[in-house]
């Protein structure tokens, strides 16, 4: 099922829905697991440059290197590479990209944003980072794996300001309109969120409410993976935590802070307009309240995320908000206890979602 990261482009959305209706197959398994364990060095954005610098005045300037200060970059490990010198690894394979493919016999992938290879490196790093985060919650060890396969990505080959994920073939494509989509980790991991849900529930998203849940979870995953990375690497976070795609959205929003969408709007089911990205903000606010409610109860955000993801295994492909909320409530009760379950119930009730 494909989805747009950016709801503004209706033609792409229409295409995406057409692809969505043609679905049915389970995600393809990787043919073979590459050799593991090779670690490289790379330069990436600390999630995105607006978020890490707090400078809402940054603009794309036609992909120029000088548009973003060097302080927005971090030097990081590129983990789980297969040692081939390309951006191929256990959890990610950069299949193709516009311009020069990144290769290095020493696994050194250091570029700036004006170079085609930069987005390739960002896509590799942030998909790997998301899978590592999901595994840190226990998925693939104490819990079933969640999309623990090699994710194919294509980078910068779609000219529109949009990105999408498809079941057939099982692949993510990142666009290059405006700020290149793969310059913003929250866009990268939004799309990975669709891959995660499709891996958990093949064909997920055949009803409008299920589609909205897909958009919401993508937004939430992008934010939570970024927040976990901030903590892991000690990066600054100077924009509202609930703001999604602070950097990509500078191309098409004029209000500050620049956000594609937010996790903390006051939308309820009374605000539904039938557009999945818009309606996703109803669901993502509930997820945000569950997260913060867990912390108030003395539980960790990782625990909230574990329950949010674990519950998704039991969602029907065409689930309603109500049925998915109930599944999340039941998972919270069995994993985290009665108090957590009532936090979940209240978070959904505040959005007008009852069961
Ligand atoms: Ca770029
Ligand atoms: Ca661009
Ligand atoms: Ca863009
Ligand atoms: Ca953000
Ligand atoms: Zn999406």
C-alpha cells in the first residue's frame, strides 16, 4: 500500500490509493541475509537541521551546501553493512538513486546535502536506526520481529514533493521535491512506519480509518525514533517534540514552527474530513497522549512504544478506529496493567474514539 508523506499532492495520493487497492500479497522476504557486522562512518543530519539548530529560518536554497550550517551534521557509525562498500546491509538496501551511488572501500560515507550520496546515506542510517530501535523494544527477540528484513529504498528518483511505500514490490521511494525528502529523518521513518505496519498486517489500510492510522503511526514512528536517537547520541532538540518534518516542511509551510503535521492537535472524530493524513492527526494525538500518560504513570516511553507496536499485530487490514483502540487497550492491560489500560482508554476517549 502506498502512501504519501505529504498530503498536498493529490495526483500522487490518487495513484497511491490505486496501488493500495491492488494489494494483497505479504511483504516479500529478503532472498538472503547479507553478511553482517560491517560498520562504517557517515555524516548525517541530527534528525533534521531545523530541529537540531532551532533555526526556523533555514531554507532549501536549491539544495545548496551552504544553506545548512555544519553544526546540523553529526558523524555517526553506519551499522550492519554487508561489507560490499555499497549502502547494503542487514536491514536496508539502497537500490538505486539519482546521480552517483555512494560507494567506499573503507565504508566511509561523508557527504554534504548538495551531494546525491547524502540522501542515500540518510536513508540507510535512519531506516537502520528505526529497526535497531524497534529491536531494542524486544521485537525479534522476546516478541515477534517487526519488518526485520532488508528494506529496499530508492532515493531521489521521484521528482515530486512526496514519498511513498509500496507492497508490490515491497519498497520505499523518497522524492526530491523542495527539500529532498531523505534530508529529514522524520520523513524517512514515516515511510518506514508504513513498511512496519504492512509487515505486521499484510495489506493494512484498506479502510479510511485504517489509512489514517497508517499515516498517524508513520508520523509517530518518525518522531519517537528521532527522540530516541537524540537521547542515544546526545543531540539537541530545539523545536516542539510533536512537530513532524520540521525541515522538509519549510518548502511548503509559511507558519512557524514549520511542521508537516503535529502529534498534539486537538482534533477529534468530529473533525474527520475523509483524507487519511488529515484524519491521522486524530489517531496520532491519542498515541502521543498514551506516551505521555505512561511517563506520568512512571512507565517509560519505550514501554508505551512497545505496547503501541505490539497491539498493531492484531489490527484488521480494514480496522476501524474503535476496533484498533480496543486492541491497543487490551494489549496495554495485559502488558502494562490496569492503570496503563485506563490511560489508553482515556487517550482515545478524548479523541471521541470509544469501544
Ligand atoms: Ca540534498
Ligand atoms: Ca530538492
Ligand atoms: Ca520534500
Ligand atoms: Ca520533529
Ligand atoms: Zn504516509
